[in-house]
C-alpha cells in the first residue's frame, strides 16, 4: 500500500451529515479487499455493534499474498498468516459471525460475474441487515483491489436481492436494508464510536505482518506513532461531526 493509499494519511474532513448512528443491526457483513481493510475502514463501528449483540461477519476478497516489501517472502505462508491475523482481528472486535476468504490473488482482483456471484452467495448466506465495503467511486484511488472490492460489495447487494440472479445458489435471495461505504470522498453518515478505539487498535495490531508496510512502524516496538495516527483519524472525523471519536461513511439505503 502506497502513502497515497494509506488509510491513515491525514486529510481534511468535510462531512455533510445527513444521518448518524444506525440502530444496531441483527447481522452485518463487512467486505474488504485485503486482510486489515475492514479493520481500518469500519473496525470501531463493528466493535460497537458487536458489543450490542450484532452478529458481525467479515469477508476478504483477496489472499493478501503481496502484502509485504520483502521480495523473498514465502507467499503461500504469508497467505496463511494473514488469514490467521484476520481471524484474530475479527475476534478482537467481538465478531461472532464467519470470517470468509474468497482467495483471489492480491493485486489481481476484478469485478466479474463470477466474483459478483461469490459475494452474492455470502450475502445470501449471512443475511445481513447492513453491508459495509469500500467506496468504489473514491477519486484518484490507486489500488485496483479496493475499487473492485467496492464494486463487488455494491453489485453483490443487487445480485443477492433479486431471485433471478444466480438462481442456482442454495440460499434464497436477500435484500439488506443499508449499505455503508467507507473511504468515501463525500460521507454523509457518522457512527459515534466513542469507547471503541481500543477494540479497533487491538484488531489492527493483530495484523503483525503489516507493521513494516501499511503501518510504517516496524522500528517502533510499541507502535506509538501508528496508534496516534489511528486515534487522530477518529478524532478528526468526530470533531467534524460533533462527537469525540467517529467513523464516517456514504450511506445508501434505497436498496
């Protein structure tokens, strides 16, 4: 992940808040491109909901096999390690649902009908009230996996809701009530996540393979600078929306 793609790169927060704090859903499905993306994008929100009884599921689209700066890395071993890290991260958020991996090669994700069918299958299987994912329309996005994972989340919702899409699937069609997109340029929904910073940090710090690259903190034994950047991002969003700590999203509720 480059500096321009770093989810913690400081940026001004300009939010036209139209809504805040959805009622805790019974079930939520968060869809990320790589292991750790969900934790960066909506980890505190998932922790808040999980603490209030929501069954949280996590779906990762790629295998994370390129998530290192070491060209000699055993990529097969890295895939296994990153899956284990994602499971630990989900547990740190209090998630009691499934942690799934589509296994597409890192850096080579696309948004084809085959992949859309896989995401629709997961939506039909887990039957979430709320789906969360990358905003695929973020301007100047560099990483194609994030864009395609966002498209798969949005298009997967459409496919999952209509019975004539992929009718061979064993689960019946399902229409979520809400779609929350993180990394949005123009967010309009805020979740007050006061009290859940530590859960988000614990989840993120489960991704030890990413300390050097994404978190830029391999030389800091306590990852103090990384922790400060995570908190600063939540504080900035909170300051812009009238709460202490916040995560912000583009809300789509006409599904």
